């Protein structure tokens, strides 16, 4: 049966918070929105002035007041997180529906905060230690299950700031160098069964709309597509699908890219991305991921209108 595409009123406007509308994911979201009857706007968060006034939060984009938005999709790059969150909070103060909110985006950008919240909610994650100095390196390594071990900067995307250490001397060298630079570091369990691969599940609302297995290129342990990895379509088993949906729900995300490791005793959530790219996923699976995200935007905007009228 052909999929029914829901169209919205012609005057409805979907805004995309993005610095580059030419990016694949941004371009596809705009196409999907227009196909469903939306007018579209692209808002660069670095071109926004925010007016703070009691009861009258306003946003000026490129000198003109931003008005009449029906729903907003934040696509905020890591380098502009602070500016992006400020705009998202201002939109929330105006009552504009968003797929994702400011608090959820902020949690996802802080690897430590995200892992703390996931672990507290019972989501299975790799064993992790926040390494701040003090104690013996051998004890830190033992707490994550031994060598090799993964070291990560608390903030970083697309595999940047992720290292593997095969000896205690390597761990100590990496830690001391990054501490000298004022960085906070996570020491994490190396899941041997997943060596060189992981699973990316794209969660929209309460379901996984697509998934792929990513395999690292030769000589690389990071499987990110930006690092040269390759993706192949994958149908998730129920436990992996439930883990992905639960992770997104715990962090409060409407749209999330959930990265899972395949361990001997089931899925472990490695990371959750609040602005996931999906070019690789669409190409690997042939799925209309952009359409699924816009459909969720239609639903959220409709639900909020019903709540307001009720």
C-alpha cells in the first residue's frame, strides 16, 4: 500500500535552524516539508538577535522579526551549540513547537550528563569513568574492564576526540596531555564484539524509522561515516529497537540518532545525537527519513494546537 503523505494548511510555516541549507540533511528536510504543503524558512542562529522583555520574547533574524512559525526543526552544529540553544529557548518561550527542545539538546551534547541520565534510567551503556586525576591509572583501567580502553572528550561529534589505548602507559600519556589542555575525559569500556562497527538507529517520536550497521575502514576503529566508515541496511531485533527508543525517551528527544554497540549480552547505548545526519542512512536503506521527521513535526504541531484549544 502506498504511503499517505499528510499535507498541512498552505499558510503553515516550518522553519529549519541551520547554518547551511545546502547540507544534505537540511536540503532533504526542506524538500519533505514543501512536499507536505509547508512554507519553509531557513534560520541561521548566528544571525539572530534575541529581545528579552517580560511577556514579549522576540527574535530578529537578519534584521526582521521572526513571526508566524508553525513548527521548528533545530539542526544545530556542535560549534554553535550555545547560540543555537539560546534561539531554541526563545522559541520555547514563544510557545512554538520544536523537534527537539533546548534542555534535551543540551543533555545530548554533554556526553557525561547524557550517560549519567541513561544509566540512572536503567539503559545499558559501556562501563565509563570520568577521569579527573588522582588514583592509579591501573585502577581506572580495571574499572572499565581492562585494556584496550576508549578515551573520549566530553564534548565532540563525528568521532572527533575519541581515542583507543592499548597500554596503561598510553592511557596515562593521553590523560596527562588532555588534562594539561584543560579537557575533561571519559575512560570507557572497549566492547570487543563490536570492534570496528556499531549500529546507528534513527528514532523519530516513539519508533525507529531506520537503522544501519556502520563498519570502520581498514586500520580505523571508529565507524563514523565521516571517518570513512560504510553503512549497510539493518533490521533491528526487538531488544535493540527498544534500547534505542528508550534512550531517546530518557533524554527527552523527539528526533535522535542512537549509536549502539553489539555486546555479548545485548545492546549497549554508546551515544545519542540530537541533530543526526541521515544521508548515509537514506542511501543505505532507501528510506524517506526526512519525510518521517517532517511527519512527526506535523503531528507535534497538531497535538499542541489541540492542547491549546482544549
